[in-house]
C-alpha cells in the first residue's frame, strides 16, 4: 500500500495517533515506531509476561501474529468507493492490514490499554527508557 496525503487521515484514525498525520515525516515516524515494537517483542519473546520495557504477555510474538490470521486475500472494495458518505482511499484489504498491524503492535505498545493514542514522536519505542542503552549492551 502506498501512503499518500489522501490516506493520512485514515491512518491517523486506524492507529489512533495523538496528533494527525500531516507530513511524510509523520509517516516515517509511524513506521519507525511500529518497527521498534516488533524489534522489542522479538528481543523479549519470553515464555512469561514481562513489563521492564512495556507490559507484555508471555510469548508476545505469538500474540502479535494473531490479528493477521483472518486477513482476506483480496479486498472487496476499490479506492474511491463511498462508505457512509465518505470516499475511501484504501481498499478494504488495506484497511484490514492496517488494523491488524495496529492490533499486532499494540501487544507491545498498549497491551494493558493504558495509552489513549499512538505517540508518533516515540520512534525508538522505548517510552521513558533510553533506547541507546541496548546498543551499549549489544556491543559489550
């Protein structure tokens, strides 16, 4: 799916961003944010719940793939179709995939439901922790 300014409002809604996506930098930040979630889930894929980075269930990677289980192969709507009076700019499959991506990364970012929105400025995905500490640990 190609993101263009005509899809940014839909992406803001799907990912419940704290501020509306208005620039390509916001899209880049969303990408970095979501990527960090997957990286940290992979790094902390323990058989027991953890909370030292963010609260997560046991085996967070297994939980993170579940939202993708029932994604349709082909979308049944086309771009430009009217839904509830508004023109959609993503196919139904695009929307399904983005919703699954949001649910999947929420296993890391919002498993407890404590956060009301997605913070686009948290590109490291570490919240209050200094993400550069991982680089030091990895090198040492």
